[in-house]
C-alpha cells in the first residue's frame, strides 16, 4: 500500500510525459475516473517521486530526452522499494522492437499514441486490480510461516516469504545457480505436454536438498500476468553412490548410480544422458533395482533407500 493511498481508497497514478498536452489530457481523465494523480515531465524526477510517494501505478512515456522511459523503468525495477509498482508504457513508437523492449525492462503493458482514453482507463483498472490481488495474496502468505516463492512465467522470482528468504540465505552458496535452475525448470514445464510430470523438482546444496513443488498447474494460455506459487521444503542431502552401495549391497555399482540420480528426481532420459547410457539400458537397470529392493515403482524405491540411509 502506498504512503499516499494509505489515507484514501483512491489509487495513486504517476504520469510521466514530457508533452504538456498529454499530461493535461491524462490528468483530467484519470482525475474524473476517481484516481489521485501525480505528474512529472522527466525520468529522473519520476524515479525520485516514485520512491518518495510510492504510487500504485506509473504511466510512463517511452520516448523522453535525457533519460527515456525504458531506462527509467529499468532503474525502478532495480530498486527494492519500487520494483513491484506496475508500469504501463505510453509511446508513439509502435514498432515491435520497442514494444518488446518495454516488456523486457519490466513494463506490464503499453498503449500507443495518440492515446485512446477509454483504452488507457481500461488497462489501468485491470492492472491495478491485478496488483491489488497479488499484494493481498502476498500478505496472507507472509503471515504464515511457510517457505513460498512467487515466480513469473519465466521462472524469475517475483517475491518470497520471509521463511523462503531465510532458507535460501542459509543454504544457497550460489544464488545465481539456483535462479538459473528455476528458469530451466519452467522452460521444461513449458516444453512438456504433461505438466504433472514437472510439478516438482529438487535443488541440491552441500548441506540439504530443497524440494520445490509447484502449487498450481502451469498454463500456457493467458498467463502473462500470472505468478506461480512454489513451496520449498528442506530435506537431507541425497544419498551418495557410496551410501547406497553401503546400505543396499545387493545393487551393482551402476544400479547404485542410477538410484542416486533417481533420488535426485531425474527422469529416465536425464539419467541416460548423465550416465551416457541408452534409455533402454536405464529401464533395464530400474527393473533390476525394483526387483532387488522388492518394490514396485520409482517412488517406492526412493523412499526405501532414503529410509535405510537415514535410519541406520
């Protein structure tokens, strides 16, 4: 909630445009629609006002002298104070490259000049409602002592609960590697026709395993505004090949290697690539593992090996 809107139910909109006529038209239209309006004519002052007043939304001209809207948005999104303020670009540059650039620097939408006021108001209303919903969702989840990440459609962290932040700070030696892993996981989800196979994954650290579970199905349609919630649970590190051979001596060296990657959540195809085997060979190894451990499937095999290593 912004400092200005805390005393009123009116949303606060910051308009940034170096053309006085545009400022006047937008100010009058937004004011008439019931919003509280702030205005400025350059990117530098927009950043200062945004940090001081925390508007609920920014309408930002893309083409301004000195500091254009794209650079202004980049700086706003780099600041932890202003990074979650939704930005709608206003530009007369209708070329695809400029539209794409606006989204790349963190804009949520764009409108082209000359402005259609009804369209602007409709987009403002939609994105304000979405931002409010996300804020309410975050507040509810933050109140629970659960480790939750909110990821955008690319797998980038949008926000995290205090519990999640504490866990990642405690166990991650290389945050960049974890962030790259999240993006790769979401890329695999998008490419897999059956997203149920990718609803969870494991990220291993030297001390612990982080079990990541997607709390909602990934949607390939109409998801441009969606954040996906992922729960983090901590478990002990996966048993090494040496551990598996120690507690499951009936397995061969290769079967222990397959079991190790099975516990890490790898698919048969992944295991085949890692161990430089054919998928058919991996399947045969799994059949032998199930038979020797007296279990029926992958889940049972993982649970059995983990219980032996942790309890003996």
